[in-house]
C-alpha cells in the first residue's frame, strides 16, 4: 500500500490544520468561561475558576503539541509498548479505594494535590499508539484482542460506557485499516457491539440512561431530567440564539453544563446557525486530519493517524448525537470544548503528532 510513493519536499507542518486547532481551542475556552460561570461562582465564589484551570491545561496542551510536532512520528513506535502498559497500570490504580476518587458513582480520577488526572483519557492515546505498532509489525488478530479486551474491561469497571465505546471505535478502525481479513473484522465488530450492549444492561445507571433514550418524557423530574433540560436549551436557542452569555439553562438547571452538556449551552446562546458553524469547523478539522492520514508515509503513521482521527470524530458524534437525542447520553466530552484538563491536553498532544506526520506525507507517482 505504501510502496511506489514519491516523497514531497518538507515545507513544514500543515498550517490549515494548525489554525483549525487554535481556533477550536480558543472557541472552547470561551465556551467554558461562559457555561461554567454560574457553577464556579456558586461553589468557589469565583466565576472564572474553571476557565482559569482550562487555560492552564490549554497552555500545557499546546506545549505538548509543539513538542510532538517536532519529534518524528516514528519515535512513538519505539515507546508504544511501555506507554500502553503503563497507562493500563493507571487504570488499575484509579480503581483502588482511597487512591482513585469516587465522584458521581464512578472512579475515574487520580488527584495529585491540586492536579487531577483521568487515566481513561490517556489510554485512548496509548492504545492508538500500541495498535499502530502491532499493525506495522503485521501481528495477527489475537495480538489486538488482548490489549483491547483489557482496556475495555478496566474502563467498564469505573464504570464508563462512553469511553469504552470510543476505545472500541478506535480499535475497530485501526484493525480495519491494518489489513485483517474482513470476515474476522466483522466478527470483532459484532462481538464489540454485543459486549457493549451487555455492559450497558448490566448496570442500573447505564440501563436507566438507555431507557431514558428509548422512553423519553416519562419521568421529566427523574431519570429524564438531564435530557429534558438539554432539549429545553436547544429549543430556546432557536435560529439565532438568545445571545452570548444569556443562557438560562447554565444557571444550575442543566447538569454538567461546562463538560458533557456544553454543546447545549452553545446552541442555546448562538442558535442553530452558530452551532452549525461549530459543527462545520469540527467536520473540516476531521477531514483535514483524514487527508493527512491518507497520505501518511508508512503503515505505522497511517494506523496511528487513523486512530487519532477516529478518536476525535467518535467523541464528536457521540457527544452531539446525545445532545440532539440521536444516541443515549454517554458522558463523552466534546473535543476542544468540554471542560477537562486531561481530555484537552491529550487531544492537543495527539494533534501535534498529526502535524508531524503532515511533514512527511507522500504523493502518488
């Protein structure tokens, strides 16, 4: 697949992708500052509390992006194994009582003083690295199943179905482009679907979210409350929105207004047209990143780029899909926009790798 390609003259990183990254990150910071203000004022007496933290993580993320854009992508193949298994250890540590923090019924964070780390965000990156390495070495199907199964199992113990779905999407996409027999690929896809369905039904919390999606408006003050508030925000926005900063739902009516539900606040304030522009920017970013991946110089960079793009794209689809009631609420953050330091910094670091790959893209003869 990668034979017979003529190397381009290196003229630096893909500037269009870089400008898109900067634009989306800046818009995300504005959205966090707006959506988080009431909760920050209520809890911390400082309406800029959350956005100040997010700015710090954004600066750190762009530092990682700069470093990753300078390091040749092949370096990541050398450390893929140790980083993946190290991140699996973090997934085990977060489950230990007294070490991993138990918040909202889940163990997803490790607190190191004022810093919180979410290992499930790190594993998305390291799993993509490791599977790309396996593909580059031409490993068989079993070699993929073991790391994927361990990762999904540990994340579901937190429990976190949304992240599990993202991880499975990354894995299935990378297996698909690795050259594995299509019949085996279809079997893996069916196995992943049945496994996810089984996990969803095994927990009362996840089962309620699924039932809320299937039977909406039956319990508006109970299990349907979150979805109802989302739909109220979207409906209030109309075509042009209620105005930037004028959301009503962010005033402690809508749960997770600055994290999982931030798109609902965006749509309420800038309306259908403004929200459509945000979606368009995300789509352009995804297609630009896909273009870079399609021209990747070797199998490792091709598979790694595929994993990163599918990671970001699947989160966009799951988050916005749940906001407009096309899929059940999963708690998946919206890339570049949702509040969360681990998520933002890991996405920016991964974008740095995409920028580095763009330096070495090949054109067909």
